[in-house]
C-alpha cells in the first residue's frame, strides 16, 4: 500500500499505552504522541484520535490499585478520568498550536441513520476546520464496554469512526508490535506477521484476551476492528505505541507492525 497518498487517518491508542502500571498518565508518551500527530497534520493529513484511558486515568487519580467490578463505580471513574485525560490532551496539543475537540459516542448514536448523519456532519466540519477530533466511548451512559460484552470497546469504535469519516487507513497503537503466529511472551520463536490478507479462524485463534489489567481490549478486539474496517475497504495497521514515532516509520515504508489488507 502506498501511504504517500493517504490523507485521512484514524489513530487509536489504548489504556496500557497511555498509562503506567499504577494508572498514572505517561506524560512523556502522551506528549510525543501529540507532537507526532500535530506534525502529520501539519504535513497535510487529516487526523482523528480515538483514545482509551478514561477509567484507567480515573483510577490513577483516585489512587485505586485495581479496576472495580461495579458498573456504577466504573462509570464514575470514567467521568473523573475523561476530564483529566482531555485536560492533558488539550494542554499538549495546544503547545504545538493544534486545536482539538472532544467527541463522545455511543453505539446507538452511530447505528441510527439520523444521529449517524449528525456525527458525520460534526466530523466533517471539525476536519475542515483543521481541528483534531478526540473520540472516546461515552462510558457514563454506555455500559456495554464496562460490562465486558462483545461490543463497546474502543478498538471497535475506532473502526466504526474510520467508516463514518471514510478514512484512508486505521492505525491501532498498542502494547505489542503486531500480530504474531503465537504468543511472543511465551514462545521466543514467535514470528510477527507483516501482512494479513484474509481474516479467518486461524488468524482469530492467534488472538488472546485482554492485554492488561487496565484495559478491556486485546488482540481479539483489534482483529474484529480490522474486520469492520476491511468491510469499508480500509486497511488496518497494528503497531507498538511505545514509541508514537512508529507512525512516521509506517509512512516511511518500514516493515514494522502488521497490516490487515481489506
């Protein structure tokens, strides 16, 4: 794929990439992410950021050692963390003279024709204004993700957003540098797959559960996101978010991460 022609990019980043193990925000990494996205935007691309992390940041702010099971508590943590998360994004993006906007979505909003059209209009106007939309699930009213059902995670949300704005590519930054034929944390000889042209049962079998105690995703939700994006003819890249400048390397044609071709 020739990424030189790519104009509209959805970037998704997960909780485990944004925060430390204690739930506190990894400010150095967030700063680097914002700088990289601003630079890509300055270079003529249109960027949408889908972010996780509200509950994790809320836990860190309150000093909670582990994610609670109670849905109402998770909703409250999401409300606390979302405020803190957006404050950080607004601060860091502002240092690079980039305006941002908060967009909170729920599954029913994106599935109903009238409300979906309103969302499309909002994204279009924000992108035309050269503003970077920062998107998250509205966890205070949408409990699907909090209760661990098969939809509502932000990997899926990022694919839905990519379809809504007719993105050219979806980039998912996570805590592993691509899809492997087996668990690289267990098997030293595991091999990274550079390109996946078809998602079948064998590919799905490579996916595990949640990647960390702070997040709800894992490779399974990322593969599902790639399937959703693929149906809209949008390729999906899975790459390490440990260094946000990996986005540059992808655009420069380096063989890092895994790309799911539609």
